[in-house]
């Protein structure tokens, strides 16, 4: 098995998960069937952040890198690939708040869209 390829594929899936976490609620405004997977992703992520449980994707990547003979960082996905690249490291708390605001804002928009009378939606 090509463990290097598995590790790299895990990084891509992990990045995709984070993008879905960020924009999934906005996608659900257009495609309702996205709402439940996005809710599951948000709850899962919130649990990982609040409980401090390691992400299974991070664990899989570390395992594959070890099997490939690579040195494995003790930092998680965010610390390794996102912090310092997507946003400065000292803004981690701000980035988490922005993520929370985007997700909560998209859910609020979904709620408002859903609670409008049908006549207003068609107009």
C-alpha cells in the first residue's frame, strides 16, 4: 500500500471537510438536502474542539505518515496546514469566531427562508 498517497489523500479530504464546514450552510440555502450533513459536520467539529478529542482524519494521516517512514508532527491539521498559511497564527481565536458566525449566519438565513410565507417565497 502506498502510505504516502494515503496521507496526502487524507489531507485533501480533511481540507474538503473544513471547506464544507465553512460553506455547507450557505449551500443548504440552495440545496436543502445539504442541511443534515452540514449539521452533522458542525456538531462533530464542535465536539472535537470543545472536548479536545483528536480528529480521526488527523489520526489517519499520522498513522499513514508513520507507516511511510516520515517524521510525524504532534500538531493537528489546523496547526500544520491552516494556521500561518490561511490566517496568522495569533488569529486562531478570531478565525474560529468567524467560522462560527458564518455557520450560525447561514443557519439563521435558512430559518428565515423557511419561515417566510409561501407567497413571499414565490414572488
